[in-house]
């Protein structure tokens, strides 16, 4: 593989990986404006984030069998098309219930990009090269939360929150074209794979029966619960309670992303000396201590805006040390 072709594949796969984080983070600065325009509360707007997370979970179960049965590009094309149409619907949405439903559909569509990118790394690159490629994709994931809310803050401030979803729709179109033209058919469709519910459920049950599954699943659930709580509650915390504007919120979110990036780089270094299990165990202990300390300080009114930012920065850094659970 030539160097130019290698870079091209990384850029396209990175774009597929970034679509999800951009869809989650880019509209966060617009929560107050969305609540006002749709005659609802910011708490109800945060339900659109919850529905997106549910859509991601459902989509991952859906696309695994589809990508194996029909190859990588056809389900990816359909998923991105669903994403584009749902994003367009979000541009013209007029009530919160429709918005919640469209965000679920948007998530199911974007999940095709996430699952396909992981599958195609394994298809296109040698086993020894895969960790390096995955680390590059993780860097994209780390950069996305830094760029998305910052851009979203300025877009919301000057053009309104509807424009954010128009931009996401355009991103979906560009990525769809790039994927169809730039990615090869990396996997031959396996017609022997059944899409009937019974064998699919049987495969999932066989995984659930593995004791090790519970360890990693529970650990991941605990880790991600903290991350998703932060993402969902941060617009209410910073914009409603501390009254920062959309642009400032975007910059605060971007600053928090530096914690991801720094920890991920340190994590890669520490993995050379310690096992994944040791790092995950240490990260869980650190997160627990930080969470308890955070709660005590907040209940006693010892933290202002900058103190909360500092505590969240440290908490998110500890979360990133659990990255090995997703890569090993």
C-alpha cells in the first residue's frame, strides 16, 4: 500500500469515526436556544441526547450482522443515508417529541459509520498495523469533542441551532461520497449468515454466558455512565446555572477535551510498562475517589465555576485511562 493511499484510508475512516462525536457534541451549545424555540425546558432537550445514546446502542446490535451478510459498503451507504435524512428533519423540527425521535433515527444511521470503520480497519490493515491505526482513530475521537462544541458555539451564536444540523447533514453527504468512492469492497458478503432473530439472539446469549463479558461490560458501563452524565448535564450546569454563553461553553468543552487527549497519550506510554487490567483497575479507583471528593465539595459549596471545571478535567482524565477496555 502506497503512503498516499494509506493516508487517504486513514482520513476516510477517521471521518467515519468522527461523525458520531460531532453529532453528540456540536449542538450542545444550542440547548438553551432549542428549549426556547420549541417551548420546552433544557431538561427535556437533554432527552434528545439520551435518545441518541439509545440509538447508538441499538445500532451496534443491528449493523454487526448486516456488515457481515451484505459486505461493508452497502449497509454503510444506507446508514449514512438515514443519518442525512434525519439531520435534515432536525433542521425543520418544530416540537420536542419529534426532535427526540429524529435524534434516535440519526444515531442509528451514524452508528453504521462507527461500526463499519472498526470492521474495515481489520479488513484493510495487517494485524500488527491495526493498533497504530486504532490509535490514530482514537486521536480523532479525542479531537472531535474539542472542535465540535467550539464550532457549534459560534454557529449557534451567529446563525442559530438549526444551522448546526444543516452542517451535520452536509458532513454526512461528504462522508458518504468519500466512503463510496474512496473505500474498497474490503469484505465479501457472507450469505450464510442468518438475519433471523433466533440465531442472532443465540449468538448474543453465547457471549453473555462468558464470565469475562460481565467484568468488561460492567466496567465499561460504570466508566461511560460518568462520561455521558457529564455530556448530558454540562449544558444545564454551565449555561443555565453559571450563565455562560454558547461560545464560552464551547471553549469550556474544548478545554475538557484536552484531558482526553493528554491522558490517551500518557495511557499509550503506560501500557508499555503496565497491563490493561492494572490501568483499568487504577482508573476505577481514581474515578471513585474523585467522584466522592467532588460530591463532598459541591454539597458544602466549596466549588465555583473554575473549581468545577478543574474537578471535571481530572475526572475525565481518569476515564480515558480505561481506553484499553475498548482496544484490547
